[in-house]
């Protein structure tokens, strides 16, 4: 597949495997709005941007996956949760637990060790707890993105890694476009997406 085709494929697989629940979709919509706010704030107030990105965007996003998304047999895609976890291109639930554990541990370590185990210099420490927490969280986010991208270079190929990298950075735009109707479906009582609407779109992409 060409780059754009693989990007569409990764987005489709991510949607059909991991976004059945409408509340999960709505939380992804909220998360996307927060991420876009962070993108803008990076040029104005980087600390606020990072805090919004981790404390709001990531919490909304992962709450949707861990709490609301079903872990039972996926009748729509005829796949078990174990299979979906195994073929997940990005961070599956187990990898997310590791990443989120590191994220949560960061402010605890920083509280008891203002130099963050000797990594931060005195000038940086003087910026304060919130600033240093944001700095380390930014480093964790960049490291997580680069680590998985390079990992994919070896297990799936360079293009697949770059496609995933591009997908992650542009997901907020995509999520707003496809999940903005989630509150409407929730109010109608339709709590699960049958994927039929997006399946037609995907067939069109593959044929072109």
C-alpha cells in the first residue's frame, strides 16, 4: 500500500476494533478537542498545553478504552479481544498500562526528588514543581511516540512506522470529524456502533 492508503487502513482498523462504544467515541471527541487546544497552547503556554494534553486529553481517551469499550468477543469483526490486542499497531492495553504507570509515577518521584534522581539541573529545579512535571511529561510523550515508531520500523517496516507516527499526530482532527455525532447517538439510545457506515467508506478507499 501507498502511504495514504496505509494511513486509511490503520485508521479504519483502529476505529472498527477499538471504538464500538458511543461513550468511548464521545470521550475521544472531547479528547481530540483538548489535544487541539494543546497544539495551539504549545506556542503560547507550553506548560498549560502539556497539562491539558495529559490530564484532560489522555484521561478522557484512556477512560474510554479501559472503562467503556467492551473486552468481549467482537461479533462485528469476528475477533477476540486477545487477537485485537496482539495485532494492535500502536499501544495496546498492556503497553498503555506501562506508559500510564510511568506517567503517574513521575510527579511522585519528582515530589520526593526535586532533581528527578539527579537528571534536572538546579536552574530547572528552580522553575517549580508544575513546570518540571510538565517538562518530564513532555519528554515521556515524545519518547513514547518515537519508541513505538522505531519499534514498528523493525516489526512492520519503515513506512508502517511513519504512517503510525503521522496517524497519532493527526488523530485529533480525524476523531472530531468521525465522532462529533456520538452525543446524538447516545441520546437516541444507540450505545454501540455497528461499523456499517465506515465499512462502506473503507471499501471505497481500498478500491481507489
